[in-house]
């Protein structure tokens, strides 16, 4: 069993991760590090755990007893773990903290998005940094074009995000993150990325529409995307736009494309904004770092779509 510790275990995103890991067949959650709640049960701040395994928050962290650590806060403890990680041969670190893009390029961390970086993650990586939510879904939309050197000089991204989620989006940092990863794939890319954020409902879906110049016919575009994603377990392509019910509560990302006019293309990608770029990608990366099948612990969830999503007050508590 993979013994896991979570730093910042009282954070909402950590609760989302814990709801995945508690049923992961290869994981044993050993430590929920949250000093301010030490001794209290997980039900004190995360829902869904009544009747599940009894787990208490702790103010102690013993790295020698852990195989993997997730970091969700900006505490000195989390930074210290990253600095010490390489001295523990057995330890893997997955950073999902708010400060995860501060000087991360100088550390020995892999970018934790399987759709563009799967090979390094399965070939001995010790530490990984999970992409931000918008960057994860935007890069899934743009990566196939970059891999075929088809990115133009200017890209427009319209980001449709739940109203309660919009405040979490840092546009400048997101543009920098996306640009950096695209340049790693298409070295010649030095274009401008324009981002517009549109508040859209109270669900969990992040929908990104990328508009740009592209000379290919729609059939050729489809071949480009299929050639990149045909062996991926969570990203799928279609010529038809799909609704949020296809992705909410799952690790899936669905990409669709259309030609609004000659020489133009629109690529739309949708995913769950609490799993993609968050707990879902964290679990996915854990599987890759430990040579497990990508879908372990991330199979299709039981559907709760409908009643709960129609009630904003219930929705707010669902993510707590």
C-alpha cells in the first residue's frame, strides 16, 4: 500500500482529494497534517465522511513513514518537505499549493499534466507540480496543435467558470503558465494569449473556448487531435459540443472543435474545475509516479447530477 500524508489537510481541495483517496485500492492515508485542528475528526471540516473510516487531523509529520506527500498550503512545513524530499529515496511529493508556481522551475519537479507530460512522470519522477485549473484544461485544448507546430501568433481564450470559482483565477499567472508549457512543445511559439473570464452558473464545469487562425480542414484537425489523445484514458474528442453533465464529478476532459470560417478554428475543452488542475490530477499523477494504471481510483463516479446542482446553497456546502 502507498502510505500518503496530506499537508494542509483542512483545505477544501484537500477534502476533494481525500474523497478520492479513501476508496483508492492502493492507498492508505496515514497523516492529515493540519495543526490548528489536531485531534479533531475529519468530519469537522469535510463532508461525506460520516460512516467512513475514522480519521483525525494531526500536528505531526514523519516523512520516514510515508511514501507520498500532497501539499495544499503555503506553510513552511510544505516548503521544507519539498526541500528535503530528495534525501528520502522512497518519497514522492505532489504540490497542489497556492504557491506552487513560485520558483518551481528551479526545482526538480515535473509538470503534472499527463496529457502533455506522461512519459517523464512514469520514468522515475520524484516530485510533480499540478497545473492550475484553467491552465490544465486550456493546455489540453492547445497541446495537439502545438505538437504539430500549428499554433499561430495570437490565441483568444474565453474561460467560462462557475461564479464562485472566478475569484480564484489569476489571469496573468495563468497566461504565463500556459505560454511556458506551449513553448516547451512548439519552441517557435511566441504569440499573444488573450484571456477573457466569463462567470457562468454555479456548477463545477470549467469550459474554455480557444479561437485562432488555422489553415487545416476540420477533418485534418480531427486527425491531429486523435493522433495525440487516442491512447489517453481521460481526454476524449468529438465534433459535437457536450454539456457539463459529461464531465462534472469526473476526471474526464472533452475536447470539441469547429470551423467558424475559412482559416479559423474554435477548440472547446470542458472539465471539472475541482478535479482537473486539482484533486483529480493529483490522484492521476500519484498513479503514474507509482506505476499504477491511470484510472485506479478515478473510475466513473455515481451520478448525483440534478437536484444538488440546482440549489446554490447546497452547492456551496458540497465543496466545503
